[in-house]
C-alpha cells in the first residue's frame, strides 16, 4: 500500500503539467478510497473520494451506465459518516442518489442501496420520512 500511495500521481488533474497520468484517475482514486477505508484510514479515504469527484467534474467521456459519479459521492458520504460528520454524509448520499437516478433509474440495484443508506442516516439523525426531505422519490424507493 505504501508503494501505491507514494508512487501515485495524486495531484494530476485538469490543468496539471505532469506527464504521468492514470488511464482513469477517478476510478483509481475511488479504489484508493476503498482500500484506505478498509484500513480505517478514513481521513485519507475522504481525500481520495474528493479527488475522484474533482476528476469526474471535468470528465466528458464517462460512459452512461458506469455511474462513477454516484459511487464517488456514495463513498464520500460513507467516509463522512465514519468521521461522524453526519450532515455532510447525508448531503453526499443525497447527491449520490440523485445522480444515480438520473444515470441508472430507480429500478437499478445501486439506486436502492444508496436510498437505503440515506434512510438509515436520516433515521439515525431523527429525520426519517421528513416531509419534503427526499429527492426524486427517495422515500418510495427505499421503502
């Protein structure tokens, strides 16, 4: 893991002058986020989720159906939740859900998983089934 992190060009991005680029830097950052999260290194995992989102903001070639943006926001929410930043976690999960619905639809398994995470966090925060609190039918999808 040390080798990967020390040799990964994490600061490459839009406008970077470096000549070394990962083929899919957003996916690479998401993979690093997942690895670091499994190692309970949640602040570092959060950083890589944020970097993935930055890359995806400038990505014009993402294939519809991959939904890396949804996964990136979901991972961001999970890391915020691990760090007990629940408001930020809920915002990230809701963004992940809205993006997932737009890209994959309500019947996709990922949409259901994200909706479940939103509902669980809302329940934890005492906000379950709050009127007007859902995005694009989230309450119905999670039921």
